[in-house]
């Protein structure tokens, strides 16, 4: 009842209980409602994303040491994952793929998806097609903080999960922060961010479009240019204004640029690097003469786009790495979503009688120093026959 109530209050759609889950018919008919070009693009992106994430799947391992000591690490997926797909400012089939494919590769047995209802309570067919291409059949039309609560606690209809992954608006992000501990979360992925470091070799039109591309996503998106070239800064400012004249999301984009946009002239690339490291952006573009020379100095960024021919859009759609990235400074300690997001590991330890005998004194000394005599006894008792 709470999920239905808040969906009506915040999203403006009155749903019946039986309408929460997307039906098999809706999933089937979705393929007929998108173009063949879009279907081909979804499948191309799927292949690229899967190929990238299969490169670095964490592997379980064991090491057989002296005296029959066995040590290792065993990776297992979470039992149930809930994927959040935003929808308040657009339709994002790419986010479905970026979220679901790593979960599939990780081997999560049950993956469910939640996304806000759209026009006439429907979910865009491209989102439904992307979900099916990624192997997801269990989809619920609910978004916002209420969706996070439903996945955390479970409802009559929506199952409780072990991990919630996927980006959302500020309310979704804060909800994930509140429930962390009751359930795992991938990261606190808030609004978009890009820092573009550019020098005199950058193309002002390309830089301007890249800034707009970030700002058009969300009125709270941050689009920042740090440049060593004053002429480039002026040209970019003029180009941004020109590009916005006929932009389909002009008002939203202008709002983002007015509040969170910045063009800054810096004395050197070293200063630009220092500012970038402090900000720890979700996206970083290096549109400079020698980007690979600067790369080793960049310690905190979600995704780094290198060179003049690598716009953020490549990473957002088809390159392969997930575009679900940490934001709001969390790149200082967090990483992009990947297969490992949906995995956990257990340590494997086996000692033989001989090996135990060699460490009994060390264990006894440490245990006694911590006042844990039974820890010491648990080893000594096993060696009493000696």
C-alpha cells in the first residue's frame, strides 16, 4: 500500500496492485514498438558491454603451502539483486544494459528491475527490450525512494533483495544511503558530472557540445571546463550559447549550466590536475596534446576519456565499461559498477596438525595479550596428544 500511495503522490500515477509487475505480454510486444535500428544498437551495446566485463571476472583460488596449509578466496554472487533504472528525465535502455549485464556475468540467480512508470503507466519499450536482451524478466513499475524501500524490506509483490544497484536522483541516492547496512548498495550515484581538461589543441565546438551533453541529462548536472587557453575558453562560451538556441532540452540544460556549469582558465595543466583530483569527478575528459602523460597523475575519477576523439557518449553507450559511476566526490574511495559489484568473497583456510603445532606459541601470545584465553585453548587442546 505504501508503494502504491507514494507512486500516486510523487509520480502522479494511481496503480493497482496487479499493475506493479510488467506482464509477459508487455515484454513481448515491446520488440514491435521500437525500430530495427534501435534494436541493433541495443544488441551492439550488449555485446560490447559483455565483452568488456568478461575480461576481468574475479576468480576463486586456493594456494597449497608447506605442511598442508591451504589458503584461498572463494567468490560467490549475491542471491538476489535489485536494479534501479531512472526515468524522471528520460528513457535509459543503456543503463539497463550497464546494470544488468555485469549482474548476469556474476551469476546472480535472481535479478529484478524497478523503474518509474511513464505516460499512461507504461514503461518505454526500449527499456523493456534492453531488459530482455540482458536476461531480465521480472520488472516492476515503481521508482523513487519507495522503490528502494520495497527492494530493501520486500512487499507482498516485490521481493526483498540483498543488493541494490543503479543510479537515481537525489531522493533515490539518499534512500540508498539510508538503507545501507540492511542491504548492500553499489555506490551513491547521484547527478552527472564532467570535468574537461583542455588545451589549445582542443576543438571549441566539440568541447561545447560535450559540456551540453552532460548538462542536458539533469538540472543538477555539473559541467566544468578547465583550460590553459584563454581563446578556447571564450570560443567555448560562444559555442555553448549557439548550440543551445535550438536545443530540445534548452530550459533544463540552461538551468544546469547556470547553477553547476563553469569555464575556468588555469595557469597550467598541473593546476587543472590538482583541482580535478580534489573534485574526483564522475567523468573526466582529457582533450589535450599529450593526455597519456597526464593520466598517471589522475588518481580519482570514475571514467577517464582520453584524447580528442573520445567523447563521453562513447562510454555512455558502446565502449563497454559501465557508465554507472560514483559521483559527488565518492570517486575518492569508490569504483564503477562491475561484475565484482555483485560478488562477495569468502576466505578459505585449512591447517594441518603439523602446521598448527608450528604456530601455537604465536597464537597463545597474541590471544593472551588480548585476554582471549579460549582462543589459545582452542589450539592447545588440539595438540594435547603430542
